[in-house]
């Protein structure tokens, strides 16, 4: 399966600042996804990062707050803009892997844990 | 829209004891079902999945899960837990073959006591 590297693994940020999270995959993938895991909560899909086109955002998430770049088939970034304490979460990058059955399975990176003071 | 319920927020079991984590889903047709594990400080690792066929699926680390359509359940089981199994477990459902969008349950935190 694909190996996903995320940077930073964790960071402590000040309110009002922005932070960019990087996601590097060891193989070319068509679709990359960004999820958020708030403290004590489950995972919620933020957006799908498409190479060569704008990201597709889920309900409740907007590009101004979470701009995404996808410059090539192995890399994507997620920026958390104008952060507030409510943005303290783990942000996870994921990609689709094709299983032996032929169906797709999501593979996740280790996540980036952000704490906003 | 589909939903996933994991009714147990936290479970504590003794090392060597058996384990069952519950998962119920809400969806009109047969979904694609997954169990992921998240160890402290780690990302999510796929334990097993159900797409079709045999309703008892085997996964990694000695885990298995059984899909029961009549109960809309996909419970995770392990006959004998190890201390290294302490982690957060997430059940997830997808309703399209592409599986690019998963709906996750809220997770069950597993604590192992000696």
C-alpha cells in the first residue's frame, strides 16, 4: 500500500496565524483527501484534493479557511487559515489504494496534531 | 445519508481475554464496511474490510469481523487480546464502490489491563 508522510507531525500555533500541512505519497495517486479529527471526535472529510483542478470541499468547509494545493500526483498541502482554538485537531491526509479484490481502500498518514492557543 | 454508531466509547479488558467491539450502520442497501485502528500518536491503519461474499472476514493482528445484515452490524472480535491492542478503533462505512468517502463512527477506546 501507499506510504504517506505528513509534516509537521505536531505544532503549537498562536490564534490568528496560519499553518500549512504537507502530505507526500510514495506513488502517484489520482485522489488525495484531507480529514479532520477533533479532540474526542471521529474523522470528518474536509475536502478532496484533485490534481489540476480546484479541491472539492464538503459541507461546512470552505476554501478561504482551508486552502488546498495539489501541484502533482504525489503531493498536496492543506493550510489552516486564521486559526482559532476550535481548529485544534489532528489533520490527516489519505489516498485511495486498490486492494487485491479490486476495490479501493483508504490509506492514511500519521496525521498532524495542531494545538491552537 | 448513511451513519455509523459505535455504542461503546471506552472498553477495558484484561490481557488474554476475548474482545468484541460493536458497530451498527444505517443504510438502505449493503454498504462497504471497514475497521480501522489508531494507536497513540499514529495514523489510521486498516484492520479489515467487507465488500461482499463471506460475511465473516479476517483481518490483520488476529482480528475478525462479522457482517450481519439483519442486525445492520459489523462487530469486531478478537479471541485473546494483547497489551499492544490498546488503541482507538473506528468503524466506517462507504456506500459507493470507489470508497473515496467514508463515514466514520465516533470510535471505541480500548484499554488493556494486565
